[in-house]
């Protein structure tokens, strides 16, 4: 499961986080629409407040989401009631698919760093198992994040396991996921010293 201390933080602060996230237009939509074909079936793993799922539905995608924090999931349904039946409890590494079927696209945005490194292979296997051949996985993880303890936790106790593109790509290759695009982006909240890796993998 997602790190317990991290999950507890999101459960306790869901209301304030929802205000922050929803006040900001998703920085991922342009990349998502460039990565996944119009109308394709997409699952957002760790969907948080449902911001991306709601936007993808608006754009005509068959969009769904899973989220391990019940408080965040409640916030998602309160903010986006159209997501009823499209978001459900769930998370990594032991990912289940409450909606059935396979997907052309998976989103895993700012999620993998909250797992222990030893959980990464299981998480990637679980995601690859939900993709059709040629399906794509879009991952974002921190490239730079200041202020972490030697145990890779922030001041709120959340786990931020450092994951390099090379490490992720090597693990992804073991489950048939090949890197097809990569970029580094500034932090959407404009926090100094924060940057993000954005990586796209394809199942072959």
C-alpha cells in the first residue's frame, strides 16, 4: 500500500489540498492529450481531487480514477459529482481495477515517489497488466525537491523516494514498457528549487 504516514497526511489535509489543486489549471492536460489518442480509455492512478479525470471526461476521453485516500476521494466527488461511478478506492503497488477492462492510457502523476523503492517492481507490473498492446503510461516524479530528511521525508512526514529516469526506465523495460518521450518541467506551483521528470512509456 501507499506509505501510511503519507496517506495519513492526505487524509488529514484533503480539504486544503483540494483548494490548492483546484485553483490551479492542470499542467498536464497538453501532455496528456498529446500522449493519448482522443476518446481513448484512460485510468488516473492516484487521481486526488479528480481534476484530471474531470477534464479528460470533458474532452471526450473514457476517463476513470483510483485514489487511496478516502478523504481525497470524497473531495473529488464533492467537487466533480459527474465522477460518480468513475472514481473508486485504489492505489499502488497492489493496484486493482474496479472498472474492469483494459486501458489505452494510464496516468501516474506525482505518485510513485510515495512508494518504497522495493515496491516499484510490483507497481509497474500491476500497471503494465492493465494496458493494451501499444498502450501508454505517463509518469511524473520529482527531479528536484529540497528540504527532505535523510530518510527522504518532507516536513509533513510524506515519503519522497528519489527515482531517476534511468532507474524507472530500467524497471519499466522489465515489464515491456519502453520509454518514448521524456522532459523536465518546472513546478506548477512555482516553488523555488522544485522540478519534475515527465516520462512516457509504451507497452510493446
